[in-house]
């Protein structure tokens, strides 16, 4: 038996060369995770109960079917390293520059021009408990992809004020034992809400001017809506069919935020007038660690009056419009780590 | 200022200023980063230069 806090998790910060080719150990980092569940492997069996000709309706035989791998959540305090990783692997079109710190500029890939079509970069995931001769758990899941992420900013103290959770999927292919010696756990450069240095949504600056100090919280999320990856030739493991690709479907980018209401608040007018503008969210820890989300054209679809902890607030639902020149959103991340998604 | 070598979907290579403003429209149009060659085997477009006044 083992306690769950013995679980060590590492995953590829570099991308796999192909969905079925695992990351080398040199491209795998080790991080902590607030999600306390390991990534379960779920082989599914089927039987012959529906087949007639047996003389009865009961099943007589089992058959291996497929690996039905549940999504897995990486839940972490937002840091420059983790945000760079999440954005690179979820959006797909990455430019890396600099010589330390490194700057990642990331936009959503388009199927028409993406070198891998509708597929995003893949990575490997390693989970171990007491690896070695008598390991409780030691396996590497191959062909993982980022299905979705959620970035949450709250007006609370500490690291929990800036959180990022990432939902991952995997094919069912694995290697056990992993053959990987995980490095020491990384110490990411984490953010908190106090480090926000730009916060302008659709022309309203919530850091300075009349709307300063009015911002309460924000939730931004991305969903790739992957299609199931079973197809002729998708592969097998242990006699079970595995998925051979994750193609994005209709992707969704959602932003909601809550602001305090005051005399002269302009959010209602902005909504009613169908006003659109850029939205800039930047959090800066230091010269080597920052994250900026530039939404190229945002309008408001809902402005709902309510209260937050007794203060009158508006919950704004943004509509992120695609700009013909600048696209939907650009993420710019500065971090000391190179090689992410390379 | 850093520069980065980008390639268009049609194969054109261009050295671009590594800023969000300069990179975004190209990346949205499908350009992607390629490694800078040690000795350039293919012609690379010149960096943009400041416009000069035409002679009258």
C-alpha cells in the first residue's frame, strides 16, 4: 500500500515527434499537482449477450474492446512555466524567441495551415509511486493532448488567486515500467492576482482611472472539443483498441468576469451599443516571468446584475470575435524555461 | 531586439521582429517559425528598412 502523496508526476514539456513516440526523459519535467487522483487506465471488455444462436440470452464469453481513458486534470497555481506549457499545447501555433528568459508567442492554429492538420502537439505523462524493483506504480502514458484549460483570477490573497487547471486526454498507449527517471520537482515562478499589470477589457481599464479597483474576478477557458480518435488502424495495446489521433472540433474560448458597479459604470452601454475592443490581461512577476492574454476583439453578450460578498456587481460574459488580421487571441509568455512544445 | 525566421504556408521565408504585434498577423495567416539556418541555403527576405524619399 502507498499514500497518494507518494505519487510523482512528470510530463513532456517538449512535444513528441509523433503521437505514438514517447518523449525522451530529457524533455520531461516533474511538477506537483493539486489534483490528488492518478490518471486511471480503463480497459473496457465486452461480451456476446446480444448475439443469438447460443440458445439463451446470457453472455458466455468476454472480449477485449478498447482503452477508455478518462480525462485527467492538472490543477496548479498559475506560473509562467505552466501557462507557457498549457497555452502551447492547447493552441498549437508557437513562436519561441530569446536566449533566457524566453518569450513564447502563441495563437490558435488553423487547420488549413497547421502542419499536423487538426492535431495539436502531443506529450507523454509519467506517474510513479516508489519506482524501481518493487514499484507500486510506474507507467508512461504516450500520446497525451491538452483538451481544455481554465484560468481563474480571484480577489483573494496568495497563490490561489491565480489558478490554472488543464484537462488532458490520452490514447491508451502506455509503457510500464516507464523507463524514466523523473528529475527533481520543479519550482515554478508563480503569479498571484496582485501582480496584474494590465487589465483592460473592451476599452475599460480596471487598473487605473474611473474603473480602477472595480475588478473582482475573471474566468477564461479554452475547449478543443476533441473528436474520438478510434479509426481503422488507430492501434492497440494489450489487445485493446487505442486512439490514434485527437482532432479538434469546434473550439470554444470563453471569458467571464465580475466587476463592481458604481455611478458611471459603462459596461451596460458597451453591451447595448455592441461596442467591441481589445482586452488585455497581463500579470508580471518580474522581468523573467510574465503572462499576457490579448483578446483581439471582445464584445459583451451578457451583463448580469448581482452581488459578490454583499457588494453590487456585474457579471460580464464576453464574446471573443475573430479579427481578420489578428485572429482571436494571442498569448505572450516570458519564462526562464526553453524548449516548451519544441 | 530579437528576430525570428518565419515561413509562410507557401514557403516564403522572412525574418521578423520578435514582437507580439509583428508576429500575430503572420501567425494568424498560417506562418510558422523555422530554425535559423547556419548558412542560409535558401534566399531570405531582407529585414524591412526605413523608407527613403524618392528622388525628384
